[in-house]
C-alpha cells in the first residue's frame, strides 16, 4: 500500500481514473478518448516526467500526472500537473496527500523553481485546495472556461 512510480502496466488503471476525473471535472463537456489518454501517460513515462500511482490492497486507487517545462519568460523550470485523482472509495485516506508530496519531491529534485498545480473540479475541488494549502502552496489566480 502506498505511492510508487507508475509503469506501463498501470496505464489501463490510470486511464480508468482519468475517465472518472474527467466526468467529475470542468472538462466533462469535452471529448474523452481512452487511446489519447493512454498515449499521454505513455509519453510522460517515456520522457521521464511525473506519473505516480497510489495502491491499496494491490489495486490502483489514485494517480498523479505532472510535467516539467521552461517558463515562457525565461530559463526557469516550472512543474505543472495534468491532474491528481483518487477513486471515491479511497477519498479521505492519505492517497492524495502522499501523491501530492511525491510530486513536490520530484519537482524539487528535477530543478523546478516553482510548482503550479491547478484545480479544475469546481466545488468538488475544495478538498484539493485545502490539500495544496497544507503543503505550503498559495493561491495565485483562478481558472476560467468558456464554451465556444
């Protein structure tokens, strides 16, 4: 039980978690394609970016995907997330906390000057916001969306 780096074998479980996250988030009105999502996870693995899972009783119940990029203003590196998601049956556990701490440690080790995760789950994101605040993050903006 706990967090570990994801492997190719975890991709199907991660796609399932991503599908559930998509349905709960502000992205629900957008297309979800399992093949594209799997390719994104495989790309993260292949590029040495961040992809971790949280296991409980031998089953993946949480995942965190993130990446490092150069800031558009200069040479500093920033770490961003694609998302963190914990299955409903594992919420209230330490899964999100452990996954987020692993992302922070990875970003620090990778040389990021800033870490900028986002929360796009609307009202359900209150828990994520509280989690990031506990980890020492501060709110620096907001996320907006418009259907076109």
